[in-house]
C-alpha cells in the first residue's frame, strides 16, 4: 500500500487506445501531479457539460476539489484519464458505495466529445473495478445528457434505468457478457479501421528528410510520389533547399502553408523524436518511418523504438515502421506510391501486408511481373505500431480488396489476429506465409515475447482462423492469383485437359499428393490441337457434375503466341462457376491474353491464372479447396457447460497461491476440487508405499483394480510394465507388487497408486498450456509413445466451438482407433468433446493455470474416465488478459 493507505499506483492500467476517429490517446490512472492538468482541462469544458456532470452550475474547481479528485486509493476510489499530447481530454472515476457496488461518473471536454472517449474509459474503468471486487456500477444522468446515456445503453452490459427526481439512474452489471464483448469488438474494429484509412487515404503528403541527391532515400520518396501521379500536394522538408525533385521544400513541417495528412520520415534515427512532435503540432494524422537505426541495432535502438511508439501514440498519431519500405494505394483518385520502390504493380483486388522492408521491393516487382494487381500495400518494417491486425480491420470492409496476402515475420497479438482473421475469412480469403516457421525465429527489430509453442500448434491456430497458410513466397502468389480471379472449388475432384500427356500425368500425380482426385482425365489432345478442340474439351469438363475444378495444359512445339487458344480458354472461363487454372506456354501469373478487365479497368473475375508447372497449379487448387471447405463448414457455437463454476475455481486457485507464492503443482483433494469446478470427475487413486497399503486400498475400492507407477521418468516406457491390471484378490496384488518393485525400483521413487479399473476404451490425452505470446492452447492426442514420437497432436486456441472440438478429435492420424478401427468399439466422442470443452474453459478462465493435463483418459463406448491429471499453478499479473475486456494497443 502507499502512504495514504491505498494500493500502489497500478501501472498495469496504463494503455494506448484508438478512438472512434482513428486518433490515439494515452489512458492511465490519475496522479497527484495531475492537479494543474485537471484544472486546465476543466477550464476547457463548457458550462453545459459541467452542469451535466454536477447537476448544478459549477464554473470552477476548488482547491479541495482538485485535491480530492487527484488523490485516489486505486481501490475504493479510482480515476482514469485520457490524454493527448499530455493534455487531459477526458476523465472517468468510480467511488465504492458498497462491498460490490460503485458509483461511476464521466467527463469529456467538448472538443473531444463524439470520439468514443466515454466508451473506452467505461471499458477500462469496469476492468479496474472487477480487479477490485466490484460487480455493479450505478450512474446518475440528467435526461438531457443524451451522449452519456447512449454510452451506457450501448455499452453492451446488462443495464437497468429508472427516473428518480428527474434523474435517470443507470445500473450496470459490469461482468463481461457476450453482448458487451461483441460491442467492444465492433468499436475496436471501427476505430482501428479508421486509423488505417487515415494513413492510406491522405489528401497531402510531406517527405521529411527529402534530399537534393538523387541517390538518397528522401529524394526517391519524393520522386516516386510525383512520378506515381499522387493526386494531392507533395511537400519536401529540407532546411537547406528551396525545392526537391520539382516540389517546394520547407525547413520544417510547421512551415508548410497547407494542411498535411501524412508524413514520410527519412531522417537519422536520433532526429525522429523532434519530427514526431512537429508533426503532432501540425495536425498530421500519421507517420511512415523509413529510417533505420531502431530495434534492429540493439538495446539502444530498442529503447529508441519504444520511445518513438510511445511519443507518437501520446500525440494521437499512428506509425508505420520504422525501417519500412512504405505504402501504396492504387485507387486512381489517389495514385499513392509512398515507397522506395520504382516498380509498382497495377490496380487490382489484392491487399498486401509485408513486415520486411528489405523484401518489399522484390515483392512489388514480382507482383508486377505476374500481372497481379494491388488495392493497397503496406510494408511495416519493425512493426512498432501499425500491424497486420490493424490492416485486417481495414480490409474487412474495403470494397477494393478481394484477397489479403500477409508476409509475417512475427505476430504481436496472436489471439486478436485469430479473432479478426476468422471474421475476415468468412467473406475474403487471407493467405499467409510466415518466416521462421520451423525455427520460431523473430527478427531482432520485432519486440514480441518469445513463444514455446511448437510449429504445428501455430499452424493449427492459423487454420482455426481460416487463414490459408503456405510455405513459400512463390506459393503465396500462386494461391493469390487463383483466389483473386477464379471462383472457389466446391470439392476436391479435378478434370485435366491438355495437349501433353506427360504434363497431364504430372498433374494427376500432384493431385494425389495434395489430397485432390482426378475424376476426369481425357485422352491428351493432339500437340497441334486447335482452339476449337480446347474449347470443346473444356466445355465438356466444366459441364460434368462430378468435376469441381479444371486444370488445362497448353504447350506448343513451335513458337506461337497461343492467342486463339487463350481466347477459347477465356470464353469457357467467363461466367464459369468452377475454377479453371492453366499451364499456358510455361507462363506464370496472369498473362495478358488470359486477362478479363472489369468496369474499373483492372484484371478481374474471369481472368485465368497460369502456372509454370501443372504441379504448382494443382497445389494452388488444393489450398483453395481447403479454404472453401473451412468457409462452407458451420461456424459452430461455444457450448454452455453444466457445472462450470468459475468463481469457485478462482477461490481454489487463490488459496493455493496464498500458500505457494511462486506456484506449485496441485494434487489430491485440491486437484479434484479444481477440476470438479468445471465438471471434470477425476477417478480416485490412492498412493501406496507398501504392499499392505496396496491391499488395503484395493479392498476399499472393492477389487478389480490396477497398480500403477506414476513417476514421470517411468511413464510410457515401452520397455517397462508400469501398470498391472485386473487385480481381484490379495495374492494377485502381492505378486504384482513384487514384480513391479523388482523392475521399476523402490516404491518411493516409482510413485505407486491403486485405482479402480476403468471400462475398456482408447487411452487419450487432453492438455492445455499457457504461452507468453499465444495465451492458452489446448492439445489432444492418443496416449502412447507413438504419439510422442510422431507429434500426432491436434491444437486449438480456446474458447473452443463444438466444430473445433469435433475437428480436433478427427484430425489426429490415430483417430480411426476412436471410430471402430478393425472391429474395435466406437468411442463416445461426444463425451470426449465435452471433456475437451471443460478443460479448455478452465484454461481460458484461469490464467494462473500454467499447464494442465488429463491423462490417461479412457475413451470408451459409453463415456470417458479421467484416470490421471496434473495441474500447475503460477501467479500472474493482475492485468493478465485484461485486453480481452478493454481495448488497448499492444505495447512493444
């Protein structure tokens, strides 16, 4: 506690937030040194807003008011403020009125009303209140104070309002509900999409650090903006020049006479701080920092990068970079090329997010060579602020973007990524390639927590969100050119049409390897097949109801353009509801003869993608079919579980950690109690240290028992018998004891237990682990050495839907054992799925659960039996996962 008897200053409540208009603000608890800041803020608030707050004229705050409002205990009296450029723009507070109730009040200065300040403050104030044991807010609002009434009504919490003496009294149950979380996510989406829109649609651009030398970064940026045809004014900032590349130059952004929306910064790293403050004073919305010398250079650079992010957000700006290549918006109303790349693809429907500034130029050139058009492109470099999550929020609603491509080197908030990507994938495909996928390496400039999650788990989480994950950059573009221009396949069956039998066979082999099936392979057309021959064969193939996709192969023994064949392919593809892909004269991309232009003058639907080899074409189809299956499947629902008592479980955890402050493995009755809170019944197992104790335990259980060694070093050793089953009498127990002690060692090291025999079934394992980066992760697999050696596990991020659990059970390679393989019994997979939901909910609700394991679990024909379990608890910071219930930007 502090000197006033309250709690210490809760730094964990500090957050950077995005407001409704896309600007940022800093949110934090109020401090005693905020007295002058509070007085200045109150002086900017109108008389009407003051009246709404205090229900009476209240022109100024007294010294006692200021002292009382700035001195809080962070427990019974809490106040949070929003600041921009270190000036207070809003304040929210609560005062405890009972053991679990508090009265809340809000005040937003008039110039910032309508920006969503009240809503974001309510979310964070409610989170702080929950940490302090408060369950309900009350608030009194004058009927004319419509803005505040709307904040409460639209908050998504359960509310009750009544009129008392002309005052509307609101009561808010602040426990998060499905509705409140949905409302929060919708607000977050709108705000973050707007913040990106302001970056991608500037009306004017300033290049800070524009050089007069042609070989310098600053002049390249100015030249690319001008040559690219940017429709707004371009300004150069260079104190030593009057003009750069034909555009006027100024000594500072503050000297520019007109408004500036976007600044592209190309100055030395140690000068960026001053540029940020100047840009904020000018009213600029965002920065693209192409300068290097930040986190990629070491500890000093990391501190400089954190300071850049903190300073920009505190002044209301978003940042792309540092070490970024820049951004592109191909909208002809903008024609924005704010990058260092001179080769830019044409207009199209692909949105591209790239984290590597170095690869950005290669990416753009390759896209142009393939004839793939962009809607927008962002190279985020070190990704200090704006991330893939922000771009996804924008692209979800962007009518110009049909397909999203991601080149990822790190993920700062993977839970949020999964949530947003899942939403987007329902309507637009997201294709990603992730560097460091097998090594889990992260570039030095990316300030993210290290993860211990295996590569298979990360891949599974991408698939859970509907993201099409590919292995290489070439495959990324292969899949993109199919998804951008052709319809999705409705199944795995392919027809192969072509004038090369050898290439047709390659396509057939590739289909088998990719899980596709060639159901119609016509005899190869003659090498000199005419356009009419191709058109007829393709028409017959797409008319076949058993065919879902068509692979066409066209080669020529002589040097011809193939224009007539291309026209024939285009006629069949036009309006076709099945995807057609081709290997057309070995070309790669969307060659001009196979393009179909839409009303906006860009290559659009009906254009036919070409691949250098038929194998590449088939692999792209397989990825598209996988995505189509995900999109067509039911979304699923998160089931309601009987017996789930989160509050009781938290009490169990608090008692354990009060005794073991650094964490511990729980066992015995405590373990049974914690699992029981979520309806997980653990079969009793009695620890025994002698044969007599084993006999006594067996008699207590009524015999038909097993004697098991539970020591970790003995588990699942194929060369040792660590379980003796079906013991019915004392003589059998003594025989079992003598044999197992002789082979496994002394009882105290073997960890012997006696347990009732479970009904026959398939032994499985259900686990969860809390990862620093990804949060809780659930895994499932069959128990045994083979599973460990082959890593035959399924992974998901909770909360699990019923579809998630069903897929996990079926996707492990040993799954047939659960479905009557070779005459075996069909396991009760519904009961198994229910058990997985219960452990997933425990992991989701209780962040103190570092690891939990249920196993072995016998999955039998009439239910499941949990024969063993382990749970490890560790203390966590109070704010753990608090961003799930209150919007905040990830801090590097």
